């Protein structure tokens, strides 16, 4: 089932992302005068250009590698990756760090892509288009797995919603607390407050789907569903502790009243399933979605 979806829809999800990414790269080239103006002022006015600039280097630079080369704070680079600057950073330090970033990017700009930089003449439209396509592909390649995973999660949640609606469940408006859901309702990506065992602090953990059964009794908690998909066995065994950690936090906060299950599609082997079962986590395979009724839905 996963392979069929991947062949039919993953290329489309990737291409749609690449179209948007290409537009972002074009904007970066415009703001930096086709990489000939990577000064502190430019970066300060347009911090969101940093991901494109990292992928414009030869070789492309990971966040940590850029931090190591420049000596700037990782916090600064992390903020720029999402398009902002640290609000409390002193102006003089900020300017100095931005200058360091600009120097490294300018020095490492890929000469085989940005051929006009060494040539010393303006770039042609064809050259800009070619450079934009290459850098956009680099950016998408660096996040290919999250692109596919996000598209698959969206499809899985749609499958859950279609099934729930067929069982006469209704969707709740955003902002409803998970422990105040009326019977016969559901919500997506709700935050569940949990207490941390060591510190006692309260934090929110996101859960993909939350469903309150039709026949729920007063005080009963909804069923918590985490959508999981995987294109290979290796990746899931690296990530299997994520669900176990959530279950531990939920059980510590809500004792035996909590019910947390997985909605699976793809490559999950007995090692993964045994690990989750040992933590008290059950699951439903997507191709047997009607087994959700076994959990009272």
C-alpha cells in the first residue's frame, strides 16, 4: 500500500514543493544581486535567505558546518533558518556575525553554478534559471524525507477523517481542549498537556488525531491516535522511542485512563512492533482501518 502511494503521489508532492522552493531561490538571488551582494545589511534585512545561501556553496553547507566555519552562534543561524533574527542580540555583535556569514558564503559560492561571479559580468536569464533550478533541487533533496512524510501524514489523517465521518463523528473547532470533547467528536493535531516526571513541569505534546467515542462515559478520556508511515525498516527502528516516550509521559500524567494507539502504513517489522507493544502501545494497520471499532469507535 505504501509503495503504491509512493509511486503515484510522492513525485507530485515533491514537485509541488520544488515549485515553491524555486520561487524562494529566485527571490534570494534577486535580494542578493545574484549572490554578488551578501553583505551584513542584506542578511539583516532578509534573514530568510540563509537556507538558499547554504545550498549555494560548494559543497552545500549544513547548519552545523556553517556555524563551525563562521564561529557565529548556533542560535543566530537557527533563527535565520526560519526567517527571523534573535531579538535580544546586541546590534554590534549581530552585524559582526552577519558579516562573517556573508564572507564564508561569498568565498564558497559554487563556481560551476554561479558562473558569472568569476567572470565578472552580469548573469544571463538562462544562467539564473539554471542556477535556480539546481539550488532548489539541492534544498528539496536535503528535506526529501520530511516532504514525503508530511504528504503521507496528510493522506493518513484524511483516511481517518473519512472513516470517522462514515461512523457519524463530527469535527471539533480548533481550540477545544482534549478533555472537554463531547461524545462523537474528533480533532486533529491537538496538544495534550503532560507532567514531566523529573522536573514536574507541564509541557504540551502534539497528537495527530483525538477521538471521543459515541458512548463515552463522563470523565472518560478520548482515544489518542498517532499516524505513522515508513518507506523502510531502518528508519522506524531509529524513531520507535518517540512513541514510547509519549506513552510514558501520558501514563505518568493520566495513569491507566489514557489510550494511545498507532495508525500504521508501510515498513514496520516485528522489532518495532514488539518494542511498542512492550510499552503498552497498540496499533491499527491502515489497510484494516475498520479495526478502529475494536477501540470503541
